[in-house]
C-alpha cells in the first residue's frame, strides 16, 4: 500500500518507508512528547484553518478506506464546495488530503472538478508538500479524468501557496518508482543524515546499517546523488573514500567537481584518522563588543518567547535575556528588545549558529512593523553566522555538524535538564500549563548554555583555527577544557 505519508517519510529518510514494513520493531524509537504534541496541535490547527477559510464543508469521518473513498466520490459527484478529510483510493494507492476544493471547469464529474489543498504549519512550500499534493492529484485524475492544475497548501500565515505540477512531475515520478520498489521489499543503499535521527524513528537502524559496513553514508553533507556516483565507481566505504584520487573522478557527473571530491576525501580522512583538519584559516576579528545570540520559539503558535545573549567585554561575561511568559506577550518582549538595542555601544558583533535568528528577526520585524527601525537594521547588519565559519574552516570527525555535535566534541557541556530545541518547546508547553517557574528557569538555563556554547566555538576558532593544521587525537584543547 502506497500512501501520501510514504512520500514525506521517503524525503526525510529513504529507509523510513522500508523499515516501517520490514524493520525490527526493537530498533524503532517511540514518539517523543514533542512529536506527540506536534501531531495533536497539527490536527487542531488544521481544523481551525479549514473552518475559518471554508466555513461550510462536508466531512468524511469514517476510518474505513473503502467506505471513505465511496463517500468521497459520492460527494464529488454531488458537487459540494469543499470536502474535508476525504479518502482517495486506486488499487494499492490511497491518500487523504485535508481539503478537496471544487473549481469550475469540465471533468468527468460535470462542469466542475476538485483540487487537493493541505494545511501546513510551514511558512514555505516544501518538496514533501509538493509530492503529497501530486500524489493526491494523480488519484483525483483517475476519478474525475482531469488533472488538477493548481494544488496548494495553506501555510502557517494563512497564505495559499500553489504548485506548478509541470515543474515537479518528472522528479515525482522518479520518486514514485523508487517508493514502489521499496514497499515491494527492495532496501535502499545505506543513508545516514540528520533527519534519520531527528525526524524518522528509525535512526538506530540507519546508523547500524551504515556503521557495520563503514559506508560512505557516514560522511557528513554528501548528498544522495554524490553517494550514488561514488558507489558506481566502486567507492563504498569511508576508507576507500579517504584513499581515492579526486582528480580521476572530477567532472564525470553533475556536482562532482574537484573541489567537491576533495571535500569528501577530507571528511573521510577525518573520520578514519579521528583528526580535525583546519582547511581554511579563520581570519575574522571581532569588532567591538562580543555578543552571542540565540532564540527560543514556540512553533505551535509561531511565536518567539526567549531572546538570550551572552555578552563578553573588559568587565567579564554576563547573560541577558528577554522573555515572553505567554505567547501573547511576544510583542511586549519584542519592544523591550528593540528598546535595548540603542543602549549597545557603537561597535559590536553578534554571533549566532545557523540562519534561524536572522530569519526570525525578519519575521518579527514585519509582524510588528519595525523593519525600518535603524537600531534593528544595524543589529541585523552585525550578525555573523558561526555555522558557516565552523564548516568553512574545519573538518571534524563527526557525522553531523550541529552546534551541539561540534561543541560537545570540543569539550563544552550543557547543564540544563532541557537538552535540545525540541525539549525546550515541550518544556515551554509545560510552563504554560503549570506556571511552574522552575520549568521556565530551566529553559532559560538551556538558552544560556546555547549562547555560551557559541562563545566556546568562537574561542576555539580564534585559538586553534588561525592557520592550516591537522590535529590528531589526543587533541590540544582537551588538556585545557
């Protein structure tokens, strides 16, 4: 049975649909509290959006695919304006779009046809959304003999984002063929990427499969196409990748430039030899006051609730934060943050890890009409993303390059009971329901650890990455940590 969910799972981790059918249940982790909460909140959000945007609609409530599909076709033939949670089925294919929306135009149904619309928490249209919509569209085409021209999602901002099917159909068909093989029992080549651990519940199985073969899937930031090319050339293990001659393969496939192959080889050598390679000296100099910045957000309400800063100057180091104790307090927190900006010295540098902080500043600036605020514009212009620096300067013997992966390897420890971003969201949910200040304090402590970790990374770059070098174990920073 092929479902729309399989496309989502396949794009997160190609093994996910396979493990669900053929994997050892002992290797499947249970859903986290965060994941369960997201599912529940997603359904509530979906129902709220549908009622707001469509008003009157017909709902198909049965869990039976056969009964639901028959009821859906009956409603389509009757020409109802909108069908909520309808079932679509054809042989071994079945799907359940959030909304089937009536449009004017000829089809086998009459002078109307239906377009699938999904409600999503995301701000932007993602490939998994597109593939799911195209899957529904193929099923609809079988019923109404007309392929929907503009399937769409309604995003978290209530905006309608439409898909141009022609742009994605070839890639969708290729993914469909691969998925058909997978659900037929053909296991994909090893893959091990961040979504195998963070999104799929089968990370343990993915890691085991890659590790027991020392597979090149263990190499950080090597995509599926590059892995496929290397395997075609007989390079299947990290040892073979470490010993390969990049020049002999350069230019033989899209993306396989000499630079890309050298990057793959360095990562393989780092894993094999357990060494850190400084490939490009870190030349950045902090301008003025050194500030490290991290945001905690609540995706369910699309609000920011904590801005944390680690500030280092001649007087020492200190933590400062702005907090929204309730989602509705976000605006107040934002104004307090804006009022603080003019108090900063003329020269300062803001460090963060990954583009989330920059993105959220843009979103809240638009939300509260402050995009032209000169202090905010200056603050945004002083942002320095250490994620880019950490990747451009150094190669680490790690499978992933998140802030926590790198900083734990470099000797930093988190002290809070909250250990990651998802746990902080769950903790904030608990704070909202209990008003237990110990929970909020722990989230703030976690945020403080995050900005201190960014400072730790900057210190490491300033100390150990100023010139090209190779650091074998034992590492010099271990003696000082």
